[in-house]
């Protein structure tokens, strides 16, 4: 996905020109993946641009950083203000926001403790992560040969940079085999998540999603969709399920900041349900879009106005 450059990026407390938001080649986070990041969306709403669950995202950034002993010199509130300042400075009505923090330059050793911490916030326009066609008609996925990173090997429930080599390998495999995305299993061979999305399975009126102890990222969109689905009257459960159960699903869908609510129409070359987005997925997708666009007053608490 191509990125359209904007005017400025927030770097360590200051807005700097896009081209000047650089780091040194000896940056520890570049060599060893010692960083944490977030993905956040700002939507064009009926009341102007607003960021979806901004505070929760910044709080998760801080907890992810804590998991790798990365101490940011900012509070969640300061990071929220910085994000909105960045959106405003770039005159964006809707966009993707990427905060990232990582260990900087001090030496070449693996141990980064005592190294300086760099913090950036980038905002730029972004459409549907898995394509408009995917949002409308569903995507094709396969089950990866790469297992989701083990909780015993790295903090799988934190959004840390190093874990995403695992995701990159899985999604590259999917693309090379002609699929749009991938589903990863954990070390117990249970379904975990996609390369950058949480997964939901619908069968016989029940909605299932893997629990946190499956080694998944505790997605903020996932949590939002669980609440929305329950409010719509669906039976939503956190429950482990196996790869073979994907083939019995009436519906499958991904959730995530980038993916939003994306239907899955095919898994491992097998049609999901009727091979098109099902009624439950479509109802949740419609509700989610209404919420992020500010059309549902009940959920306005999830929207943080920029202006």
C-alpha cells in the first residue's frame, strides 16, 4: 500500500517536515525490533474529523512499551494531544495515525537498557486496507504454515515491532500463493489471528473469537465489535477453535484498525457459507461504520474530535 506523504510528522515533541523525520542507521529498534507502535484511524464524521478510541490506543502503546521495558517520556493524554495536533497541522479530514516509539542510538549490543527513546507520530490518508472490493464482497485467505509468535517467546499480547516479522512472513506467504490475507495458528494449533487482524467465526447464530490466552493482540476494534454485536442481540463468546472449524463456519470476518470489519469469503480454497458476506457480518459492518462516522449517538464516547 502506497503512502501519500503529508507536510509534518511529530518527532520527540515537535512537528518537523516529513523529509526530516529520520533516524540513524544504528538505531537499536531498526536492528533488533525493540519498539512499540499503534494503528489508529481518524474518520470524517458528521461533526468534523474525529479519532476512534484515541485514548485507548495511546494507553495500549504505553502498555506495549512497558512489556519491553521501553519508558516513554509522555503520558497518554500528551500523546493524544500530539496525535490531534499532527492531524490538524496536516489539514487531514480522515487519515491513519501511526505512533511509534523505539530505542535509539547508543551502542550495537543487544541489550538496549539505558538507550535513548525516540517517539514519532505520523498521520497520512489511507483507504480500505484490504481494498474496497474486499470490504464489499469479502477476501480470500489461507492458513499459514507460520505459527503465531508464542507467548513464551515474546510478549504476543503487546503491539511490539519485533513480533511483526512473524506477521510479515505469514502475509508474504499468502500473497505468493495468491491469497489476500492469512490466518495464523498458535503453538497449540488453535486459530489465533490474521497477520494484522483479529478474527471472528459465526456458526449457528453464535459469534466466536479467540481469547487473549490464544496469544492474540487484544484488539481495540475487536473489543468494540464484541460490544456492538452484543448490543445487536448476538451471542458473542471468547472461545478457542481449531483450523478445521473454519471450514464449518457460516461466516468469518476480520477486524482491526486498518481492516475495520472485513468479510472472509474463502478460506483454504473453500467457500465460507455461500461464498459472500453473510447477514451477521454485514449487520456488524454497517453498525461499525455508522459508529465511526458519528451517526450513532450511543457511541459518540468512542470518538475524540480533532477540532
